[in-house]
C-alpha cells in the first residue's frame, strides 16, 4: 500500500500521527458543522414553538374571558330561573290550598243538597200520598153516594110497581 501525497501535503504532514490528527480534525470540523446545522434547525423549531405558544396564550386569554363571561351569564339566568321556579312553587302551594278549600266547600254543598232534598222530598212524598188517598176516598164516597141513589131509585121503582099492580 503506497500512498501518494503531494509535496505541499508532505511538507505539512510528516508523520502518520500527524496525518491521523489532521483527518480527525477534519472529521471533527465536519461533525461540528453538522452539529451547528442541527442546532440552527433546533433553534428555528424552538423559536417557532415559542411563537406558537405565545399566539395560543394570546388567543386563549380572551377565549377564557369570554367563557367566564358566558358562564356568569348562564349562572345569572339559572338564578333567575330558580327564583321564577320558587315563585311558581309558592303559587302552586296556594293553588293546592285553594283546591283543598274548594273540595271542602263542594263536599259541604253536596251534604246540604242531600239534606234539603231529603227534607223537601219526604213531605212532598207524604203530601202526594195523602192527595192520592184523598182522591181515592172522595171517589169512593161519590161512588157510594151514587150507589145509594141508584139503590134508592130501584127500591122506589119496585115499590111503585108493587103498588101499581
């Protein structure tokens, strides 16, 4: 293995150790350049990430303020609804009380109606029965009077016939 080295390189590098050091220095420089490129790209990524975080932070604040305002409005509306429901419940309790009283009044009216019906119906029934009995008695009496007259007339005729013979 023979290595051909130029005269300038031969003057600069005289031994194999120096050549190895030179190659190592070149490799280190190349790696350093690659590392710097990577760091540059990472720096750009970190800057973009930082800017994105700033933008999100800037936008999130007003959004959270709006959300808090909305929640406060909803809470206010819910308090108003609760107040309205409390009022409705009070009114429903009053309606329940009124309904209970109306039910008692209805029961009392029904009882009074039954009493009046019983009180009025009993004398009416008795009066109707008395009237019916009276009519029947009068009719019977008239019938008896007519019967007596007819019998008297028949006796008179019979007596006249006996005399007239």
